[in-house]
C-alpha cells in the first residue's frame, strides 16, 4: 500500500486513484457530471475541476483522410505536429492493399469500423478526388472539408501542398476554439 501523510491525515493513494478512475469511467460511459457526482457522493463542481486538471484539448476534433498521396510521410508529420487526432493517409499502393488483402466480410467490417470512428469527429478533412469528396460529404453529417487533389479516377500518387493543408488545419482549429 502506498500511504502518505498530510498533516494529521493518512492518505491511501491507491484508494484515491481507484476513486478517480471510477469517476472517469462513469464520464467516459456518458454519465453526466451531476449523475457521476451523485453516484460517488461528491459535488458536481469537483467532477468538473477534476476533468479540467487533466484536460488536454477542448472542442473541435479533426480527422484527416487522404489518398492517393505521394508525400504521405511529410503530411503525417505535419498532422501529428498540429495535433490532429486521427489520420488515414494512403499511397495508391496502400489504397489497393487496403481493399485487396482482407476477405469481403473483413473489408466490410474494416469500413464500418472506420465509418463509426470518423463520426466521432467534428470535422473531417478529405484530400482526394472530386468524386471521393462528394461521397464523404454524403456519408457524414459532421463538417466535411474537401481538398481536391485531382479529378476521378486518380490512379497515381499525388503531391499535396503541406503548407496549404497546415493552414487549413490551423484555421479549422481556430474556428473550433471560437465555437463555430
């Protein structure tokens, strides 16, 4: 057991961490701050302050999908630097491998999982052909921002202007901070 002394109190750190984990588990499951506080016999303000202590980012969540991209490594580095939470950047070869390798059922499951994942984001940036951008816009009710890299069908890797995409990401993040 890991105990610490604060004044005349002995604190069990393991017990404290277990309670914090329980609070966070409730919140992750969608339980409101008020309900989590009630279940744990705490004030709602405490739950709010606890979340604020660990908060890394607020609001606008951005995902980026792009294919077929020639300078994908450079693009991925920039997206990571900008704090983009999800990116799927494929070359033409990787795009074909994505659809060829799995069985029909496995491919269907992968596509459904990817679709569900992308619905969690406020904004989806799509770097693709005009046809693919329109497809993403019809599938997702979150904001879809298209950056056309060519007319469909695109059958070779395309170079994306990293600075242009970076400015777009920064603008979207700024708009997200402003709440709209």
